[in-house]
C-alpha cells in the first residue's frame, strides 16, 4: 500500500486558505501571492466551463469570478475532510451575513504541500450551476 506524505493539517489549510485567499480575495496582488504559495506550478483547476492550467490562468479565472460577485463571501460548511493526498470542503457563497446564493464542494489533490488539482462541484440546484453549465436560469 502506498502512503501519502502529505499532512492532513496542510491539506485542511490549503482548502481553507484557497477558498478565502484565492476565490474570496478581491485584491489581485494578494490573490496572486496566495496562488504562488498554495498552488503547484503545473496545477489544474477543473470548473464547470472546463479545465484551467497554471498560475496565470487560475488567477484570471478567480479575478473574473470576483468581478461578477465582488461582495460575495465564501463560508465553509463543516470541517474539511482529508484522505491520503486529497481533501474536500463544502462551502456556500453569497452576500456576507445572508443565506448563500449557491453552494458547492472543493476537492483538491496535493503534492509537496501544494495544490495540484482543484475540482469545483457546484450544487445542481443553484442558478450559478445552471449559468456555469449553460442551462437556463430559474430567475
């Protein structure tokens, strides 16, 4: 059996910090610094529109997303779970202090203490999922 060298604490930290410091960050300089610290150079972000590779592309995607929802916050739901070199975290997003407008899961894989892949699963009941997948909104 192969054992992971990744610490559960580091994987939990990556999940939490990525949610807040990459996808929840409006300041481009701070976001880019966090990507450099948290993500492997060859990392891939899997989102409903497709796969995005590398720091520049991940930064652009996160920046574009923040521009559409600059006042939204990301709130973890429950505690991150870790298995070997992977982890998952449920979250909600919406205006601060309000019920989230959409929810989802982040699932990461980790190598050498950095995110190598992030799979973003949007809950299918949300308008954000329908928008991202090209389905008509219920609004």
